[in-house]
């Protein structure tokens, strides 16, 4: 049994109901020891648990007071049912499994978990040792099995809960970075358009007015000079159009420098240290297309590191060696089987579109190497 946190974070999680399958253990004893009272009591407990289960998953916020009450209600149902239906141990397991996804504080979570275990142990002791021949009986094997499942499943879910919280924090950091980047880009475009169009539009207006006055001069219209002014208007307008396109193009691609800073923020949010080496002296030699290719490759690599590598350090090195530009992105994460999905395939195609090569190695971490041919000044021009 593994009740993970992914079923606790979505509102109206319809598929979460599959986890109710484990409550089928409630009906084992009625099947093997059938009686009207046993079936009536078990059905009532099951119906109550369905209500508690539904309310728990409706209260999606971590740390919600309502969630605490639903965990307590689940444990209480198991506590009053366990002495006469041993299958109620599954309710103890549900309560233990819910705890890591509800209690943020590790100390409080462990204290609550320990309290649950002690209560189950105390109940087992009372109905096994103090009243061994009463109407209600638990037995040590059932008690120890219940505690064992609580420890295994509740303890296992601590890992899933921590992973889920880390993913939420990373997602929040990424969304904030995207929002800040969008605001910065809008401000940059506003500044660029103001600088580009403010002067050129003023020149166009002045020259157009001058040409109009020259043509409207009824005494001696200077058509030659007017034509010259109109030609200047056309050239100025074309220059402005090219500058506007360049400004908008800058919006589509932030550039390698901006991507490195975005990568640093994203990796910091994931607890990964970025070590950047030999970058500043080489970026200026890149063409816009090459810079865009490297920026997008860096973005994809950082995404893969955050999602899969479980690394602590990411090293970024950009150098010119042997007539090639080399961008190396490596991490010290876990080794994994390399599968080239859409992201890596798109990265490879973009690199090859500018005459470059991409290679990936996985040994003591992952190394992604991009090689771009070093273009000469003549080729650039």
C-alpha cells in the first residue's frame, strides 16, 4: 500500500477513490465469521470512513485544521473497531499514511505518528493481556502487523511528502521567475520602442511637413528638394522598421546571459549550486542564432537536472578550444538510463541546424557537451 501525496493536492481528485480498495480488509472478518451484527457494524464503519475520506481530500490545503480532524476521525474509527474486527487495522494505516502530507513540521509529524503507534500498542496490550477472554479480543500478531504496516507505509510517505513539497516550492519559484522575466521584458520592450520610435517618428514628421510645404509653395514649388525629403522619410521609416523588428526579436530570445541567471535561480530553488566557468569572454562572439540555440539547450538541460538528476552541483563551462566553441553542462546527480525524448531531440536538431554537435554521457552524473564551429569574421559578415 502506498498512498502518495499526488492524490492529496488536486481539488476533486476523482481517481483518488481507488485508494479505498485497501478498506476492503474491513470485510474479511465478516466474510469468515459472518453474523448480522458483524455485517451491520462493519458496513456502518465503512460508510463513516467514506465520508471522512471524502472530506479529507476536499480539504486540499496542507496544514488544514479540517485535515487534522479527519485523520483523528480515521484513527478513532479504527480504534473502536479493531477489538471486534481485526481488518480495521487498515484504518490505522490510512491515518499514518495521511500524516506526512498534512503535518508540515517534521517534529510534530513524528510525535503524532508515535502517539498513534503507542495507542495501537496500548489497545493490543489491554485486549490481549488484561482482558484475554472478554467479548473483544485483538491478539499480538494482529497488533504487531498493524504497527508494522503503519511504520512502513507512514514512514515511506514521509519521502513522498517531502518530494511533493520540494516540487511545489520549485514550481512556485519557476512561476515567480517567469512572471518577473515577463515584467522585465515588457519594460525593456517599452524602453526600446520609445528609444527607437521616439526619434525616428519625429524626424519622419518633420521631413514630411517640410516636403508638404515645398510642394504647396504656389510661387516656386521645389519638387526636387521635396523628392529628396520624401526619400529621407522612406529611408528613415525602413530603418525604424528594422529596429522595431530587432527589438521584438530580443523579446523572443532572452539571450544566453539572461538564461544563465534564470538557470541559477531555478537551480537555487531546487537546492542545486550552479558553478559557471569561462563564460564572459566568449558570449560576445556568438551570433544571435547560436546564442538562442545555446540558451534553449541550457534551459532544457536545467529542466532535466531539476526533474531527474537529484544533483547538488551543476557546472557550466563555455570555452573556445581547437577551433570550436564548447558548452559543457554537467551535474553530480544519479546515473540513469538515457532516453532521448522530445526535449533532447529538439535540442539536438537545433544544435545541428547551426552546424554543431551534441553528445551526452552518464557516468557519475550527466555530461552534456555542445560543440559549435568557430566562425571567421568573413563568415560572419
